[in-house]
C-alpha cells in the first residue's frame, strides 16, 4: 500500500503535520521487479474541493510492504545524502499550484539523448528552482517536456547489453521478437540496424542498438532519470575495432557527464509538476512520417510489436501521470494482464495487445493550468494526403481533442490559449524551405520532412480550425524537436473577397535540445544560417495563399512598405505562376512572421543552437522567453532572452493586409484588362 500526504510548507517548518490532501494507491505489477504506482491525492477540505494556491506545498510518501513495515521518503534515503530530492535539509520536496497572484512561469524543452554531446540543460532547472525556492513570482510552476525524452533508436553501444540484461531482470523473462531469429542476448552491439530495417521496416539511420523489447524500453526510462539504475562500470571496449573504440570512448565520456547530472535532474522532477508528450524517438525515428511508413511497419510482425512495446512504456513512464482519467481500467488491465503472461502469450493475445496500443487515440491531454493549455499528440493523429509525401500533422480527430479539452475547461471564445506540440507550427522559414527543397532529391526520410511548412494544407487547416472554433485573441505554440531555440511573433488572417474576417495573433516558442548538440550543428545553424538571415533586409516574412490553390510553387520578392510611418522591408512569398484560382478571386489567407532577436550576446542571435531549456514568463501583454544554456568549460549558465508583445504581430498585420489587397487589386485589374483586350 502506498500513501501520499500533501502539507503546507509553512506548517511543516512550524512542526505542524496536518495534511491538506491525501491519496492512497496500490502498485501495478508490470514485471517481477517492475512495479508502477500512481497516487491521486485529493483535498481534505471537501467543502472547497481545491488545494491551496499561490503558496508552497510539500509532500511525503509512505510505502507499507506485505509484512506491515512502513517507509517514508526519509527512510528511503531521499531527504539527505547523495540521493536527496529536497532543496532544504530535513524538509520534503515541494511544489506550488498557481492561482491568481503568481505569474505564469514555466519551463520547456525536448530531445535529451543520454550520450548526446554537451551539457544536460534539464539540470540547469535545478539551480533555478533552488535560487527561487520560496519566491513564487520567480519560481517556475510547471515543466513541459515536448518530446524525445528517450532515444529508442539511437542507443549508445556501451549501454546496449546492459539495457537488455536490466530489462530481463525487471520483467523476469526474455521477450521474443517476431521475425528476428536470435535471442536479445545473442544480438551483438551495433547489429540491430540491419535487423530493424529488414524485419520491422524502420528507417532510422542510427538504429544499431535499437530498443526492441518492453523490458529494454522500461530500462531506458529508468536510466533517463535516476543514476542509481546505471551500471557500476561500462564494458571493456579494447576488443572492438579502433574505429568503434574511439566512438564508444566518446559515448562513455558523455554518458558519465549525464550520470553526474542525474541527481539534479531527479530533484527537478520531484519538485515541479511535469507534463510530457512523445515525439518520434520514444518509439523510433520517422515514426508515422508517411502513410507508406505506417503501412510497412504495421504490416510487419516485428515492427508492430516494437511500436506497441514503445507505446506501452510511454504510457507507464510518461502518459499515465499526465491525466489519469484518459486511461480506463479496461485499458490498464489489458496491459497488466498481457505483461503478466511472462512472455508466453498466444498469438491472439499478442495481436490484441498490439492493436490496443496502435488503435488508442486519446494521448492528447489538457494541463490543469490557466490559460487553457492543450498538449497535442501529433504522431498518431495524422492525416496523409499521399502515399509517401509529408503528412498533415493533425487530423480531424486531433482537432476534436482540442475542442473536448476546451469544453472541459469552460473555455470562452476569444480567451488566449497555449498549445504544446513537438514540432514548431511556425518554424525558421529559411531552414525549412531548404529542407523542403532538398527532400525532393533525398526523399522525406533522409531529412525528416514532417514540418508544418512541408504540408501547407495541414497548416492552414489547423490555423483555420482554431480561429473558427475557438477564436483565441492570442495563441502561444510551445515546441521543440529541431535542436535549436527561437522565438517568432506572427499573425494569421483568413480573408473573404479581399477583406479580413478572422485573425489570430501568434507567438511561437521553441526550446531544443536539452542534450544533443555538436560544434558542426552550432556553426551551421547559429553562425551560418542564423547570421545569413540577419544579412537579409527583411524584418518580416509575409505569405499569401489560396485554399486548394496556394503556395506549392512560389517565388520570393522583397519590397518596401511603411508601417506606422516607419519604412521597413518584407519578404513576400507568392505563387511563381499565378494559379487559375488567383485570377478569379483574392487570396484566402495571409500570414506575417518575425523572428525575434535574443539578447545575451554581443551580436544578438536569432537561433540558439547550444543545448538549452526555455524559461517562459507571461506578464501582462508580454511573453518573455529565456534560454538557459549551461557552458561545459565554465560550468555557468548563460541566458539569452527574447520579448514579444502579444498584439505586435496583429497590429502590423492590419497594415500589411491593406497594402497587399491594394496590390492584388491592381494586379487583378491589369490581368482582367489584358485578357479583355485579347
């Protein structure tokens, strides 16, 4: 039996231990040595049915074993010593629930590879929470992890065999992988690349040690957040080739860096409400990137099994805690029952388990904060326009999930909204355009062509849905994925007969990666692409388009325009050859976006390609994003800051729409006169 208590921190310091909330639960047995616990606590004050807000709360956990022995967090060695998860001696881990008085301060980040290069920036949050411990106007009140919390495909060679063995110990049995004619323990380091390509249909280029069994996925999660689960030492690499020795030696060096920071990471996760959503690497690179990929993998017994294992592990280690109400007792029971077969299910039982995970469509959830915050599943709820082309990242089912979350939160039309998605809706256009062009040569898999920009219909459908159905006056998109951070101020408007009838002001916040960088990436993204963009004269990029017509082929032109009496320059993206539709009517939509320079350097950068975690503060009408970057040599934290006025993009778009509609009217008149003369 597990019991949890919520206490006021002030009462705890004063020696009073009357709890304000209680919860009791039993553990789920997913393996012989793998037990999962979710304790849902409820307020003691049943008249209000609410926890105190805007004050520091603490919690303790009691575990009672089968013989009646009870252990608390202190008994488990978590209140002091090397495994401490508290910031003040002899207290308890803390958190707080934001009410009306505290500002909204939250952290976000993605892409954390254990052997990735550079400093682990999730650990940077540890110093931040400690320095603002009791200052609730500064202390972040929520953490969003927006994807790739583990890398299931790109696994370090020196960890590979250990993960297999740990997975077997956790479950008490060794899983058989369909199609692979070897036991997991017989597969050599680096050998899985060809196996998953041949038998699973996977397309990841870094899959030499790909996780396959549920036990291996579970083992990776246990390593991701707790150094106590790591091997005492890494295997001897002297027997492998010299080429691999150098590679594994570097991987071990980075793994040791990660191991060193894990106590801080564990402390962070124990002291801040955390919400998580998957991206592709929780399962495999390119997961559901095209209809072709999905059909190939689902049609493979091996691929279908591995994806189901990854989703089951995501549910256990990430999804269940986001919103327990999303998962019925039937759903949970079927997972527990299947794993209880100890690796000896019938074929029908295995098919039922895999179909349960593949067909589950309720991963999207609402985070219980204000304004309405919806965390989106953009991997299993896609729509495909072709067999092998880039997808629309959200289908109508995904749209319905947003409406359902808004209904549950009593959302009022016009209120602001935060939408958390792994992939930025408004990305760095210069890089995305190059990626889209290069993919015509390399194909979608080589360059991961699954951006919102890559499928214009999906982007316009999504933004149109938000404006028609919810009508937020301001929308904040929170994302990661691309391994660099940036801030974009934007606006989008739907047009009818040349006049605007719906509009939305937008802020795109992106923070990535938490831990996976390289000097090459930093040089290319920040110092080449970012600086090249700064050389161009345009401050804004303006795009216009037609529904069912638009921007499949486009050209770029730069023109001057006066906004509020100040001359500026804009990049206009227009059809290369006006489609027939454009001859008949004015554009259906117009978009304007500005990438915001970040302070913190002599030359303000547009892109932060060092490992980073984002700290966001929403104050009045401003959105402030601070990128926290831990420096490997100096061990300090550098801060790059961007500031966006929420209505900035909206105000400028008014002028742009008027100017563009006048220009279009002139061009349309010229075309009509020319056709009449002919």
